[in-house]
């Protein structure tokens, strides 16, 4: 009876082990397939400027210009 239980348990668990191994292989294959796309999209993202980034950079540039003009006005008024 013990040998029968062991064989039955082995057969039942072999499906679980095969399923886990299949999931691991599928996950690895999926990662290998996605990796080049992730690298490619990252390179494009680094090489381009989004509209949000362009707006933020323009805002910084305008604020720096206004700050510089205000400082020059103050220095000019103090010189008088």
C-alpha cells in the first residue's frame, strides 16, 4: 500500500513539477523576447524630448531670463 501511495503521489506531483518548469521556461523566453524592445524603446526615449520635457525646459529658460532681467534692473536702479 505504501508503494502504491508513493507511486500515486509521484505521478500527481510530476504534473506540478512539469507545470512549474514550463512556466519558468515560458517566463524566460518571454523575457528574452521583450528585452530588445525594452532596450530599443529606452534608447529612443533618451534620444528624444517629449512635449512635457520641452515645456518644462522652456519654462526654466523663461524663469532664468526673467530673473536675470530683474537682477539687471535692480543693479541699474542702485547705480543711479
